[in-house]
C-alpha cells in the first residue's frame, strides 16, 4: 500500500514549494447571517439574505425557521449576478438547498454536500454574490434565518 497526497500537500512538498491559497489552508473562517420576519409573505417571494464577497470559499451553512404555515416550502440559493469576467449567471433558487417543507420549526444544513455548494468558491464581480431564500407553495408567516461560514483570507 502506498501513500498519495492531496493537492495542498503536493504543493507544500514541491521543490520549490508552491504556496497554497489562504482559502485552502490557514484562512480565517467568517460568518454571514440574514434574518427575515415574514408577515404573510406571498408564495414565490425571493428574500435576499446577505452578500458574500468574491473569492470566498463556502464552508457550510444552516437554515432555520418557524412553522411558516401549511403547504409552505423553503429553498436556499442565490440571486442573479455577473461573474468576475462579466458573464451573466441566472438566479438559482436551490443552489444550496432544494425546496422542502417549512410547515414546522426546523434547523437544517445547507451547502451540505459538494453538489449543494459546499467548498465552492464565489466567482462574482465587484457587486458580490447574494444568498437568497425562496418561499413557495403558499403564503407564510414567521422567522427565517440563513447563515453561512466561509473562508476569505
């Protein structure tokens, strides 16, 4: 049985060594949080929760909410934006969490897998990257909180 190395370990073993980016090794974890108090929020409404800066690596996140009402669902994604080279990127309502029932009090992980944005790096222009929550199914009332941890430097 042999030994294999991660990209970061390979970089540090190279001669001359290759510097790892701070979002990969030794970076500081930061926290973003958005809270919205829904008062009979209409189905289909998109809530802008917070903005993440270009170059941030998403570590993990969490969605928590009150019982918002019967037939309601929530998803977590991002608003439309331009990436760093100016290309338009469409809104994606469920980039970080697919729509799921929000009929009871819940706390659930978002950006929980690679397929759902865990460890992804934000590629946005100077306007940044807006994380959103989208209510669907029916009108809802209650508190909605989205939070994420990310590494920038």
